């Protein structure tokens, strides 16, 4: 008998195109917010989706949370094929996937007490009696670290972190298998962020939840993710296991994001050069070829014509024609060092090398030295 565990989500080539009206008698424009994203998410795991504002993260979140129907692609939640399932089956699925938003205050009804907010999903979706609903709401308050007396209070009586706990509690009332969290800690102070991230991690461990975790902050992603998908202008440009991507990012955009994130080991030397140059192009007129070509320092004529597709390389998926260059650079860093006397070229370091050694720029030891040099190029050093 097969013991294979079915994934909680399987998405294949998921797309979302919005029709943008331009006024009476004018032909509409079409904006591709998500241009073909694929991933698999298992129970108890977190897939973090990162990228700049406007790259399509929330659109992806809304599709997976069944708030918007994808324009094309395949989406399976558990056993159900979302794209072909009848309306009733889709409706039933809504219980198994719940969303947590960035602004907890905006998503809680200010006129209702917390008890009533938590009981509402049960009253609508189950046949439980009022005392049973109240009992479950009180148990949920305890599970997310709130006190019994909070049951009788209103949302405005809580801090931001507590409100996000309430939003998480409400999302869990129907015992979902998947939580789609769209920037859930972005509006919170850093110390409170850590508490909410720890709560999410504990709940995942206890309840076996799968998280699709949307964030623009790689520092946050580093704490919570198992896998990471980096998005740029509606496309996944690099995705794979978090450790692999953080140790040696191969896409120039991932390199720039990582180098610009404070707190990531080794990024300090590049912090003063962390601003990614240029603007995200308009999704109404994306660049031809590689979507990152207008901001990439490694761009070649091929990049401007041919769009790179995601392909397997060095333990992850990456969409860059030049990605091998960055694996080589990092691999070279692993070569055992020879004595300068063995090598007549090394024994006479060029001015650039001497300058780099003096400033310490070329000095970060370890696996990430190569990509950080590339990021330095990208960030305009
Ligand atoms: N309902 C919509 N109608 C038209 N365009 C939209 C809609 N929702 C999002 N967009 C556009 O799709 C792109 C991606 O948006 P979004 O998914 O919100 O990005 P992110 O969450 O990464 O900031 C943006 O250019 C945004 O303006
Ligand atoms: S394909 Fe070319 S433009 Fe795109 S990220 Fe790679 S090197 Fe840069
Ligand atoms: Mg968003």
C-alpha cells in the first residue's frame, strides 16, 4: 500500500490576466499580474513568496485562497481540481484554505466582540450549537496566546500583535489545512513580528498546517520558510529550498534582494549599496526577453530577445540564461588555496585585487563570496 502523502497545494503554470478599461470606445489593455507560476506545497511546510511591490504576490495569494479564479493554469487543493470542480465542491473547499491579511485591524469587524468574531465562521459553516461554538472560540484564544477575558473585548482594545493573533485564531476556526498569509507581519514592530512568527511556527508544528507566506522581506522569510519563490514582474525567477537559495542565489535579482537585506550573514559589507537601481517596469508593457533585463548588469543580447524559462540548476529552479556563471564563481571560491609562489599571476596581485583586499570587499569567506561579488556588480559598485 502506498504511503505517499498528497500535497496540500499543487499549482501548475498559474496565470492571472486583468482587463484594464481605457475608457469608452477604446480597446482595453491586458495586464498580466501572474504569468505562469508552478509549485507544490506539503502539509507542515511553508513556501515563502518574495519580491518587490507589484510583482504579483497578492494576486497569487488570492488565486490560491480561492478569492479569484485564475485566468489559466492548474490548481489542486488536496484532492480537488479547483479549475474544473463544480461550484459546490469549490464552496466546500473554502473551509480548508483561509487567509490572514497584513492589516489585522482592517480585517476585524470593530463592532463585534472577539468571541463573536471567532464564532462567526462556525455559525455559518457548521451545525454546532451556540455553547459549542463559544467553547471552541475560547479554546482557540488560548491556542494563539490570548487570555479568556479577551473573549468579551472589542478589536480596538488590542495591540497590533494581539489583533494579528485574533486574525490567525479566526483563520483557524474551521481547521483549515492551508493558511495563505499576505504580508502578515509587515505592519508590526520588529519585536512583535518575532512573536507572531514564532506563534505561526508553533501552530504549524502542532497542527501540521501548510503556509503560503507572502512577504517582501527576506529577513522575515529566513525565519519562517522551508522553500522560497522569488517573483519578478509576475514570474518566478528562482525557487527552491531556502538554505540553497540563501547560501548561493543564482539569479541576479535574488542576489540583489539578499545583499540588500540587513541581518543576513555577510550582507553587511554591501549594505551601503543595497538600493536596487531602477524601477519595476510596468506590467502593461513588460520588457521583451528576460523580464529583469532592464535592470540586470549581466544582460546580453540574447537576454533581450529570449525569455529564460525556469530550469533545474544546482539544486533549485532558476530562470536566467547566465546562471552558470554564478555557480562557477562560487565554485571557484571553494578551490583549495594555492601558495602565491606557486602561481606567478597570483604572486603579483593587480591593483583591483589589492584595493579589494584593503577594503575587505572581496573578503567574505565561504560559499556566498561569489554571489556577493556579483551582487556588488548589480548594485552598482
Ligand atoms: N484587480 C486588479 N485589476 C487590475 N490590476 C491589478 C489588480 N490587482 C492587481 N493588479 C496589478 O497586478 C500587479 C500585481 O499586483 P499585486 O499582486 O498586488 O502585487 P504585489 O502583491 O506583489 O505587490 C500590479 O501591477 C497591480 O497593479
Ligand atoms: S537572463 Fe540575462 S537579463 Fe535576465 S537575469 Fe539572467 S543575465 Fe540578467
Ligand atoms: Mg501585495
